[in-house]
């Protein structure tokens, strides 16, 4: 009995070593478990590097990119799941740098390859709740970079903006956005110089970037005060004309101010545009032109133009709520206005072209889901308009990837590279040859999860 027990005890360490060795060998046979390898596509990584043919993109279990590069330099671990993409293209997930996000828009954005959005002023409670839900994964949607409700003032202000009347209220508005971990504070056209000074002083103290849809402050003065991004090409007419006073006064009423500025573009000459663009470029400010909104404003009465818009992803109830005839009535638009706005469009394009040529940061933003600007689809329209304005397809794509990430100070998005989050789009054709190919989406990887376009469309809620 004693001898048998002794033999058993002597064998136990040996058996332990054998079992441990077998376990180690088995684990070594499957080192890529949980990794997904996307193989064979041409990769345009958004960093500025040229496309890579026959590329490999490895996505790890945490939803990050483990490696990305040529097939002969990226080893695919044994056991990785393989997705073959021969003949396809991979580009970074698109960033829509100006949106008004609602719950129904989230999977619409994703289906069109938009994996991150900068929200420029949705109702504060709802947008913070959506950011929390998408971050936790309880709701499928793009990454949300939010400002909370925009900060506004004056008789032209209206919900969902937070209306302030005093400099103290303006400071408190900045503080509440800081406490909400906003990516920025957004100010609207009713904010004048004194209120903007209070916003900028408080924002500087808490290191919160400020973006602006300008009206009562011109673009040059706003950037000198520290505004880091200008939405919708606002404040540029006011900064360029000899006498901006009538324009600034007109912004007591939102539509009156907007319409006067839209008319004013047509009177700007190239020398004035160059002068303003140089000043803004030297300041380091980013612009989000939202050319789609300017284009739409010039064609609101044109039923032929409106039929060219891709509204497939917009539920009928939302389209009814947009009520375009009521919008035209509230904006007090007539035929002469549309003619004037159309004369201004080439000048707006010229400014964007000059600003970009001088090295200014241009980020692509659609202003969806304002009326007739469909989430996702409108960003592809914006890319086409940027190309029509004089940018190359590559520059337009950078405006919706790398530049958007710079605007948001988010170095983990906007590129397909090691360590970045796994947000990218699979296309059936080269968007560098034709920007229209950015619409030829076959699949989207968001937060490391791959879904086909059909699967994303199946997630669309229909309120």
C-alpha cells in the first residue's frame, strides 16, 4: 500500500508536465482566436499614404486594429477568422463633422459608412443619452462627439438652443457642457461680441474648444477671440465686406441674417476672399463648409432638384415633419432670393478652394438631419460638392476622415492603422478615381463589428 502510494506520487509531477505541455501546444495552435483578418482589398488608410494593394487588416477582440499593411508584411495568426475582399477597397470610417442627431438617424449613418459624427446642437438630454447608449453598445450607432445644446441669444434664438442673456449665464452654459464631457461648446448666430468674450474666457479656463455658427460676430474677430471651428461658412461675408454693420444687425432674426449673408457672397471679389482666407488660415481655425445646406437653400423651390436627393433612409413621418412649404414661408423666401443664392454658390466654392489651397483645415459636414438632408446620404453629397468646388477626391475623403479627426482632437478615428479603433468601410470601387464610388458600400466595420449594408438597413427603425 505504501509502495503503491509512493509510485502514484512519483508519477503525478510527470503527468502534470505532460498535461500542461499539451495545453500549451493546443493554445499555440490557435493564437488568432478572436482576431478577424480582412484580406485582399486595396487599402486607403487615411493617413496620407498611397493606397496599398492586396492589404491585410487585423482586428482584435477589443475592436481595435492590430495591424494593417501589405499582405507580405502582415502575418495572419493561425485561427483568425478570414474575410476575403479581393477586388474591394477599404477606407476609414467616415466622419460627419456637422450633424443634428436623433435616435432614428443612428443606423442610417452607419449604413452609409459614417462611423463618427460631431453633433452641433441637438437637445441636450437626448443627445447625452444617445451618446451613453451607443458607447455602452445598447444601441447600434456611430461614435458621438457632442456639444450639447448650442448656446444662443437674442430674439432669433429658439429651442433646442440654450438661450443666455448675460455674460454670467454664458459662463454657466460653458461649465455645464464641461461637466457633461462635451467635445466642444457650440455657439449660434445670436451670440454677440460681449457674450462670446464670456464664453471664450470660461472655455479657455476649462480647456473646452469652441465652435461657432456665426452671425453677430464676423469670422476674423471670432478666430482672434479663440473660436477653433466655423460652421456653414458663416461670418465670412461679414469679415470681407467693407461695412459689416447691416449684416450683423440682420442676425437679430435668424432667417433674415442668413438670407442677407447668402446674398452677400455674390458681391465678394477674389482679392477679398484671398485676404480673409489668409487671415483665417494663419489663425489655425477649421471650417466646416456644409455646402449641401447652401446648395439646398438655393433650390428649395426646385422640385426637379429635390427629386435628386437620396431620402430613402428617411421615414415618411420625419419627411412629413420637415414640412418644406412651411420652412419656405418662415424663411420668407421668394423667386428673387433663389436667383441671388445661386449666384453666390460659385463664390462660396471659390472661398473653400482658396482656403484649402492655403493649407486651411476643411472638414466635411452635412448638417443632417435638417430638412431634406438625409443622415449618411447627405455626407456623400457633401463630398461630391467639395470635389465640384475644386478639391480632389483624395482631399474630399481626407476632409471626411483625417481632418474630421483633427477637428475633434480624436487620434483614434479617421485612419486604418495600428492602434486605431476598427471603424472602416468596404467599397466595391475606388473612391480616388471617382468620389461617387464612396457610395458603393458593401459593408461597414464599426467598433470592430462587421455588418453588410443590407444588415444595417435591416436595423433601421421606422417611426
